[in-house]
């Protein structure tokens, strides 16, 4: 039986050093190819109740954090849209994951009271900060009812859609007049900070039994992280001497806009930037030293 000699050469110290440097390079640049962690794993759910008396308005806001990260410095501001815009301020809180905060804001009407009749929207904007320092905002909405109804009472059915917004999109709003009289409705929109509605308001006139599809453009100005949140379509106008209001809730989905870019250039956490840069420099040096060693051996 003949044997075929096999020559197995052990790498020298220089070769081992080159292998080590290659491995160091791979470990340093590996975060570039990994899916980045979401900016914040915070999901706030809200509930709004509004109580009216002629001399006092009470807005109760419940905020629940269904995420796995704390929402820091949660601030909430509410505005009553009616004869005059009445502001409400809530206390600032931190909201750990899994917890719910019940907040209350009271506005006194003074000697003359509020003198409201009909129903009015209460628009709330909630801002908070994540652990990385980035500020986020979501909208919430409630309805103030005074107990007095306009005559004739408008009977509008409004459907607000779910809209995906990496950048901008058309939102189709369905409106149907169930009533027996024509209705002229002024549409407005309560949306999160960083989003723009064009047009900001729109007037629609519907006869009895008529249906209309209204389209507006939602433009994403600055929300570049993945999130979902509500948005609100508010229809209202004067009917006789009393205000009336109908509110529909839609859903907004914001994909992570960084995913649309070249995937090899992933967004890095600040702590990884320095080590990645050092690793790349070491890797380049390793490649150059390896080429020099091969060239010297070949001579």
C-alpha cells in the first residue's frame, strides 16, 4: 500500500496574530449587520373622560404603559375646542412599564361660568422621553357633553382609516349622513407632533342619506422610529344655537424609516461607534500586514 504524504504546516506567530486581528475586525463590525433595537419599546394607551358643570370642567386622563421601557417626564396638555379654547394642564410623571397613571385636570369657569351648550372636543397631546433622551408625542381625545342637544340633531357616521406613514400618504375618510336634513360639517384632525395634515380643515356638505369620501394628505415630518398610535377626525359645526361634535378614531403606523436605507449601514448605539471605528482600523492594519507577510514569503 502506497502512502501519500501530507504536509500540514502550523501557522507561525505572525499568522496567528493575523487571524486574531481578522476575528477582532469581524466582532467589531458585526453590529452593522444586526437588526437595530427599536428606539423605544414604549406603548402608551389612553382613556379620556370629561365631566361638565356650568362652573367647572373636569378632564380625567388614564395613561397605561404597555411597553417594556419606562416613559419618562410624561407631560399632558388638553385644550377644549369651543367658543374659546380653554387649556388644561396635568401633572408631570414618570410611567414605568406595566403601570397606569390616572390624572385629573380641573378648570374653573369663574363668576360667569362657561355658558356652553351642545358637545365639544377635548384635544390632548401627551409628550414623553425615552431612556435615550428622544422625545415622543401621541394624541388623545375626549368629548364634552353639556346635556343639551341641537335641534335638529345631526346624524353623521364617520370612519377614519388606518394609515401607514413612512413619509406621506392619502387618508380616505368616509362620512355618511343618516339624518333627514342636510348637514354642513367642518372636519379637523388631531394628530401627533411631527405629522402634518393637508388641508388642516375641510368643509363637507351632505344631503339626507348622502355619503362622501374625503381625502387628506398626511405628511410625516419627523417621526422616523417604529410606532403605532391613534389619530382623530373631528366633525362639527353650529346647528341652531348649539354646537355639535362627532369624533372618529383611526390608526397610524410609522415604519422605521432607517430600514428603507441600505441595510449594511445599520444605525449604531453610541457606545458601539468608538469600538467599531477602532476595530475597522485594526482590521485594515491586519489586512495590510498579512499582504506584506505573503509578499516577503514569496521572495
